[in-house]
């Protein structure tokens, strides 16, 4: 019955140029009965209220991150490696494990990303930071005194993703499953 009431309420509000009730944007379980709007006094002429601004769509940005983490798990068992304590293992066995993990992770990186240095220059060479530098691309470390241009040593050239080639996610894939459980049948 409440939906029928809301339908009539919305119809008459649109018909008379009044804003829609906020509750029509809420999910069905959160709806509460609303009282009809009070009729304006016959002598008062109210200006037409503007419709509320449309809400921006909610974008779930975790899908790409979960997809990448799933690929790192599938090819390099990254989650297994990070979740396991390595304190009880000697350096030689850790080194052997890391070699396989590195191979798998690099495969994912090479197949799905094109990365290049964030700035041109060789590491440990002299580097000039221009006054218009982008702090998202260049991080200044050390003794920061004065104003740019700065003269320093390029310790790391950084990385910039120039292309990303992630597979399209279909509705049938649950990206929260980073790796399926494996059950060996006897």
C-alpha cells in the first residue's frame, strides 16, 4: 500500500511542480510512511522549488584492485606468500620461493600493464627539479631548503603506468574470490 501512496504522491508533486520526496531514492526496506505535504495558504504564492540535484552514481573502485590481486595470487601466489610467516625459514629457502613468486608477478605486470619511468634520467645522476614540477610525479626527499629549481641526485626514477590492459569483468565473476579453494579428490 505504501508504494501506491508514494506513486500518487510523486504524480501530484510532479503535476504541481513540487520536489519529489527524498524517500523515493532510498532502497525499498528503508522506506517509511510519509505525511502528505501541507497545503499552502491560498494567499501565499510560493516560488517553484527546484528539483534536488541528481545523485552521482556510486562507483565501486575495488573491482580493479581485487582483479589485480587475484591475478597476482593466481600467477605468483602473492597472498599465500604474504600471509605466511617466513621467520622460521632460512634465507636460501626464502630466496628460492621468491624467485618463483617474482616470475609469476612479473608475468602479470608484463601482460596487463605498460610501465615506464616517471621521469627521464639515470638513477644516481644529477637531476634538476623545475619550479613547475608535479609533486605527484616527483617526491622531494632530504634537505629541502628554498624554492625550486632544486638540484639533487635522482635516487629512483619512479614508475608511471602508460597503459592498462585488465580483462573486462562480467557479472558472473565474483572479484572478491582471489583464488578458489582447491579440493583434491581421492
